[in-house]
C-alpha cells in the first residue's frame, strides 16, 4: 500500500540568503512568497542547496522555524535535518517537528559513512524519534555512501519513511525501486532526470532549478501528472542547458550566483564555497540569457 505523500510536483531545494554570518530572514521571506506566487509545490529548507552544513544549529533551526511561520500551511515545508551524527539528526528532527515542519529530508551520513547495517540503524533511529514523514536522500556523489536496494526495502517497512529523493544518477536503480518497492514514493534529485523518473512513477522533483525557474518547474511536473507528456518533455528539454549549467561548479555556487544576477539579495556563499570562475560565470550568463532570465 502506498504511503501518504508529502507533495507532488516541484519542491524547491531553496537557497539560504546570508548576510555575512547570519541568515537574511527578510530576504528569505521575499523568496518564499515568490515561490508561493509562482506555484512551487513544496519548500525544502536547509538542504544541500541551502548550505545547511555550514549553518550552526541555532541558525539552522531558526531558518526552519521562520519558513514554517511564513508559509503558514499554504504549501508543505520539508526540513533538512540530516547529519552524520545520529543523535544530532534526531535532535534537529525533533525540533523541526515541534516547529511544524510537514516532513523531513534525511541525507545519508557523509565522511564517516556507514555500512548498510549502519544506514538501517541510523535512519531507523531518526524515524522512530518523530511522527512526521521522512524522505530519504540518496546522493552518493556528495556523501560517498549509497543506499542499497535491499536496505531500502527494509527501511520502507517503517511507517513514516515514505519516499526517497533519488540523486544517484542511475535510472536503472530508480526503475528497480519503482518495481520492487512500490509503496516508497520517488522524487527526482536531479533536475535533468525529472521526466525520466516521473515516467517510472516518480511524483516530482526536489529541484535546484526551481530557485530561478519556479513556475516552469512546477508546470513541467504538472503537465506530466496531467498526462500532457509531450508538453512536459518539451519544457524539460527547453530548460536542459540551464539545468546542466547550474552544476558547472559545485551546487549551490551557480544557482546562488544566478539569483544574485536576477536581483535577489541572497548574499554570500560560505567557505569553503567561493565565487564562480569567470569562464564558468560567462557560460551561466549565456544560459540565463538564452532562456530569458537575463537580457
């Protein structure tokens, strides 16, 4: 039996606007309202794109609390509360649930990594500490650890583990999840694979591109979900160049740069992330001009 679904469509992996060593909550409010006005289907706050790994706990939790307050139930808020320290992830998760987050995004432990047995214990401990839905996040390129299919099968037996953000880049693995674990919902974790993953039963995307193309990303998913496959495909292909160039350097360097170019006061990147190389900046600007984001 399929589990309750946190959202369908486009969930934005939202950037965190900074003002030096502080989160710019006023600008975050403006960006949240922009997404709601442009039909973004869910907000994913404090994920990889939000630079959560450089946010101290107080700042991290304040951004989640502020987002829940501003959104005020209009669309779901999914809080990134993952960590490579299980008790730390539990504490962040409990606090996010207390603040009213609708679901949690849990990345695989990074650096210290884990065996598949360790992943079972890690995710199981977090899931048992909260009642709200959990989306697992499989992104081995950033964490050095992949969730195996058999591990996913066992984790899917936990009531509030309801979905996976699949960013392995392996469409064959996505097909195996869809075929063998039908009760586990799938979201694309790569913008350029959104429609292929939806064709296998995926329910949408947790998107970087939606930061700068919110309505278009929503429309792409909505077209597919409404059976307008050709329109969805054509929109994905129209956005493919900018989707690719948002990863010309490590995410979120290009998307935050793009937002600054569009006039958003998203502020600095936090070290060790730095400003873009000039040659890559010019490539990004051309992609933005080609799709109408810059003149």
